[in-house]
């Protein structure tokens, strides 16, 4: 079952307009519906807890008296427990991660990592996790059974953008006794992204337009050789040292770890080999011209790929496409341009649910002082299917009936031979009939024997959908007549 409307007021409604894409071709752009406004006045990181069916978001909250407190909130999208779980902490709060069981939630503080046990929407504080001082905003990632985090304290009045300061990537101790420590150092702020099979990306920020930071891909090991990370590959984005370096906004691995997508402020979406960081060709339709890239994400089920950005007007700030580029279909395009929806997708503000059926998107106003959480149902990106030209022959009680029609699958070839499911409803009696095969041209023929008594009969025709088509349903009303020559009771 698709989970629709699990977060009140946050499910996208499809009411289309049209906008011109770069190149002049008109493509459908859907205006986003109102999202759920968040209580936070800042946004640093989000993560999806598949086990607990929650979206965890970290940021600071400003109270009416002007005081500022850190807040981590978990929005329920399925499962059991209160709709919102939250914890109040000292500000500034930055970064959030959850272990794969959903039983622990971590949030970054300036002098430690806050640690909470989680059960059905209740958070209980545990002993804090030691970490070096951080005044520049931590990022947290749980991958390969370990918790990794960034730390950086300014070395001068210039603050966090001063390249003289030194930051680090650290790892927390585990319950099995694996030790904590710092695994690498950096002169600029570092972003982290985890992936399947214990993959980890480290992406330093550039401190000037001519800086060329070095993105690294690693795999978490058992540490028996003294190293927690195995180096897999690295990539600098400037060609031969010329041109601008990587301007990092976000990154995410494909479901099998073979591809790493990077949202780059200069180049848009860049695809790298997930195991060696080599450049790959990018087959995905880009964001419209003038929309600055801010976020990328693959769905864990391997089906979807989404790109988010910051545009203006009715330009699409979000595209949702099939992760398999061989599926030739225009992506679903969504514009955020409303006071109740936000104006842009925030950096690192997108994650899919584990089953790929929902995409969670955090947007903000232009000033970055208000934030909304949207739930996009990915079924809206499927090609439509519909029943057309459905008709029936003579309808005589107790006699055979022939129903014909066509299943229209919007031009895309179905992934398997489609069938039409059939239910017959006659008064209180509901009967499941054998499924009806669909011919190559989409036509189908249903043959049945009508109930003996005259009256209203309904046939419910259904198509369950496939990997590229959305489900469809059609109700056919048949008014049956008495067979000729039948004596009507009560007449002479």
C-alpha cells in the first residue's frame, strides 16, 4: 500500500501548469502543495529512520523571548508512536544521525555529540559522546556500523571560512569496544555522506573560487589493521588545475553504491564512480537553467533519482526521475514558489523513504528563516494508465455478457504482460473473476455469465501498475434485463 497523507498537509497535489525548460521545450511543472511548517529557525541536516518510520531534522528554535535553543525533531510517516518526537538541547545544534535499528539518535553539540535512545517516539538521554570542539556546524553520518562526525573550531576572528583553521573527521567508540578517534584532518569545513556497504564520502568546502578541494571515497573496515577507513578513490573537479574547483552542495550514493551523485554549485549534478571516484557520463535531465543545485538523492530501492535546487518563479526546483536512465520518460518537475511551501530546496534537504514510495523535501523561504517539510509521493512520477473505450454487449439476466475495452499505458512499454483484474458486484454478492489478459495493442475482452436476477451489476476493472506505470481502476455499470418470454410474477 502507498502511504498517502501520513504527514498532515504535506502531500503534493497534482494540478499542472507548464513552464519552458532550457532549450525551449515545454514540460509540465507541478506547483507544490503546502508543506508542514517546522518549528526550527535553522536547518543543518536531515536523515530518514526506516526502522522507526521517522524523518529526523536538526536545527535551532527561536523562542518568543528571543532565546535560542537546539531542537531535534522526528516526524512520523508510518509505524507506531506519537506523531512528533523531539528533544531540547543547547544551541547551536548541528547535524543528526540515527543507527540502522532506529533505537539511537545522535545530534551535534559544540562540545560533544548528544546521544538518545529512541522507542516509539520517546527520546531518553544517554551518556554524551566525546568530540573535539566545534563552532562551525557538525555533520553526522552512521555508516558501516560506526558513527562519524566533523569538528572545526575557528582559529582566528575571520571565523569558520578562515583556511588557517584545522578541522577533523572523527569516529565514535562502539559498544563492542572499538575505539574513538580522529581519522583525518582538513583545513576547511568537511561534509559527510554515507552509503551502502559502509561507504563514506568526505567533501571539503572550497575556501575561495580558485581552491580545488579533494573529494574522497572510503569504505568502513573492521579496523583490525588499525585503520577504520579503506581508501577507494579521490576526485578534484578542476580540469588539470584550471577552472573552478568543486563547489559542494550535497552528495548521495545509488542503491548499489556504484554511482555517487554530487550537487555542485558550478556544474550542477556530477556523477562519479561510487568505488573509484572516476567521472561518469550524466544521462539525467538537468535542473532548468537558472536553478542553482542544492540537493541530490537516490532512493534505497534503486528506482528513483531526485535533484533539488533554488530557483525563482515557476521554474522547477525539484525533479524526480527513474534512476534507470534507459526508462525514457520526462521527470516529474515541481516548483516551490509559495509562502506556505517555501521558495527553494535547502542544501542537503532531501531523502527518500527506504521503500522509495515517498521523497521528503525540506524547503525554506528566500531568507532562510522559515522551513517546511514536504512529502512527495513518488507514484506521481509514474506514467499514467487508464481504461478507455469500455463497453458491453446485450445484458440479459442469466446469459453470457461480453465486455471490451483498452488499457492505455501512456506510450511506455510495460515491464511485463499486463492483466486486468475483475470483480463482479451484484447486490451484496462480490465475486472475484479470473484476470483478463491484455493484447499487445492494449485491448482486452471479458466474458462472463450474468446473475439470474435482473438488476444492477457492477464490474470493477483494475490494473495494478508496474515499474513505470501507475495503477488504474474503472467501474462499469451494467443494467440487466429479464430474458424475453420470462413470466413476471404476479401477472396473469
